[in-house]
């Protein structure tokens, strides 16, 4: 089969990066079963121009190390694929590459067919949604409030938004929004999900108002969140939404790591205090290896007059923004008012800017 020209088609195709003829034959067969054409690249050099536009990239085990050396950018929907024995230790290599999934043939063939189906011409763009995570540098840093503000701001701009509560000990994001009485599924109903979740059914089943959808915890017995359930839920959310905001715990469990590895950008919320900075340094060490784009949001006031830029240098992270004291925000939360709901104040201004950067839009009042 002659190679395709190294040009990006009007509608980018899934990209296969492998020079293993036997593996390529298998992947072409699976793509045909999924009803899609594919783009081919034997190595990372020829793949580079098509790497980012492709809706899905499959890297054969034979090209894993060359792709690592080529320092191709991290991206979503990147799959490391091969046969058992060729991928050992596959998860370690995948983490270094930034791959979301490891597909071992032949067991993963049905799953790969589904991924190809999602890229078909009659399907919505599978990479339309942007995914962002928020976590706190210490307890009580205000990460859940920032996550809620981002989601509320995006929804006010008519972006279909899913707010995901990934912290079982956080008290529930539905309380942050004043939605504790809102009907719909909570996490315990989804913890057994370990495969493909129907995107439209998920969105319809969760609590929602307008363009904002929330996946939170109930008030029942504490249950751990399996990593496969997180992966399946985020995969469905990408297909159904414009923006996904994940509120992460400071102590990263397997589900939180899965979420962090799949985000486009993550924000660490840190109060401008010395002890908070010390605690945040530990969180940075735990989170940074799993996220290529981690930046700071500094929350004032600073009792010791620590400057935001100084704190950012100390933690070794870029500064995404600052939030000034906002007494009315705390009072509103106690009354069940969602953060940034009126579009005014320091938090709302920061969220409008960040949502605009994430989605390429200019959020404003709906």
C-alpha cells in the first residue's frame, strides 16, 4: 500500500503510527470494521504534522520508544497498542508518552472498533470537549469553589458543561451549587462502569440545569471510585460536552490519577500563606508527573504579604491568576448560591478569562 501524502485532510483521520506490518494489518482490519479510513505514518517524523489534528492516534509498540525520543506533544485520545509481551511494561511506557490507554491485542479489538466508530463521518467530533482539573494546595484552599465557578461560567456562556466531583471526602459539589435536592444519578450508580458509556444517556441521567450538568456524590456510605469508572465517564463526557471540569482531591487515588492524566490543563489553588505553600509543594510533587500543564491560582489575602509571583517561583509553576478576597461569595455559598453565578466579582472575572482560554470563546453573561 503506498503511503499517504503528508498533508492534513479537511476532516482529519485517525492516525496509525507503526512500521510493524502484522500490527498494521490488524489495525486496518479493525478500522474497516469501524467504518473509517485512517492515516498512516511509519515513524514519529512522518507523524508529526498529523499528530495534533488527528481525532485519534494509535502508536504501535514498535514506535513507542521513537515517539518518546521525538518528544511529540501530549494529547488526548492517544493509545499505545500491541500484543501481550510486546508491551511489557506497557503502562510505564504509556505514562511517559502521555497515552490515555494501553490496548493489548487481541483482547482489546472490540474496544478499538468502538474507538474507530466514534471517529466516523456521521459522528460528532470526539475531541470537541476540553477537560480541566482543579485541586487544592491544602485543605480548605477553595478548589471546589473555583471548579464550580469555572463550570457555572462556562454554562452561562451556553457551553454544555459537566462538573465532576472526584473527591469522595469533599462533601459534595452539589452543595457548592445549592443542588443537593436536584434529582439525578450520583457516583454510586456509576462505580461499576468499566467500558463504553453512552454519552447522551449519561448527560440526561445526571442532575442538570440549563447547560450545566453535575456528577457528584450522595450522602450514603463512603465508596471508593474505581479508575475504570472514571475513565469511562470522562470518555463519555468528552463526546457529550463542550467543557468538563473535574474537582480533584489533594491525595490522589487511582481514579484521580486517571482523571489528571486525561486533562488538557490543571489548576492548583493555593492560599497566599507560608504553610499553604509548604503543603502545596507536596501536592505539586504528586500531581506534576501526571499532568503536562499544571499552573497556579493564588487566593488572597496574604497575611505575610507574600506576592503571587514569588509563590509561583517557589513552587516552580506558572501563575494562571489570582483571586482577591470576596466576602459576599462566602455568604452566597451558605445561602445555596452557586459561585460566579451573577458574573460579577474577582472569581467570576478570573473564570471568564480561563474559560475563554480553554475553549477559544469569550464567555459573558447569558
